[in-house]
């Protein structure tokens, strides 16, 4: 079963085999939200949904989407009254009714996708962000003998994002899970203004 198959992830949530589940909100996101101006945010492949509460508490109009029924069930238990912010849907095909977002939050989604799907991910994020909007979150770099996860290299990141985005922040992550330790970067990629792309 491939990592692009919903059943692949759904089965892991159902048996509790989720080594990517942080169990809370990473410190880099907490620090960033403390200084960022609230807007409209989207969390694709939101899993257990911990970050939905953090965004909401900081005044954001936050929405999350995940296509795994088991992940959605877990997120609804975690979030309680905020469960209405989670949509059971495929990030790549869901109709957002033309709505755009100021921020798309990345946490273990890109690295769950095989490299041949990465360009589709980047294009979809660019479509959903307002001009000047930001892709904010955690990006995995390095090497993996038995993916997933599928880490990036620096050259791959520049080739993927360079046409539509400018990286404006790149920092080491200090509280990674063992699965990602030493390979995660906290980054912000800003969408280039319309008409200013190469």
C-alpha cells in the first residue's frame, strides 16, 4: 500500500502506529504565533489537530483538512467544540469555494508524499494562498533509507518552491520527534506577488 493511499494512513491511526504524532504543539509554532498577525489559516493533513486549537487561541480563522476518517475521529476527540474546524476531505481536490488563505501550515505532510507528488503539493499551496501569503512550518531534509518519510535536499527545495515562493526564514528545530531528529527545519516560504514570478 502506497503512502498516497488514504487507507495507508487510516490503518495507522486506527492501530495507533503514529510516530509522527507530536502529541502537542511544537515550540517554533508557538513562538511564531505569539508575534504573527492573525488571519485565515489552513492546516492540510491535520492529523490529530493539536495546532488547530493553538491557531484559534491566537485569533486565527483556522481550518483543517485530512482525508483519513480515523485521523478526523481522533482530531474531533482532541478538539471538542473546535471539531467543526476539521473537514474530512482530500487537500488536492477539495472545493474551498474560491477562498484563499494567508497561511498554510506544514507539519509532516510534504514528507509523507513521494517526490513525484511534490510539484502538485507546491502548486496547490500556491493556488490556495493570497499573494504574499506564507507557507509556514516544518520541513524534513536529509536522507531516508526506507521512506516514508521522504526528506528534501536543499537543491530539491529550491527547485520545487523557487518559481512561486521566496524562503524568508530557516531555523533549526530543537524539539523534533525521534523520527525527524536532526533533520527538521522551521521555515517560512512567502508566495511571490502575482506578476513577479520568473
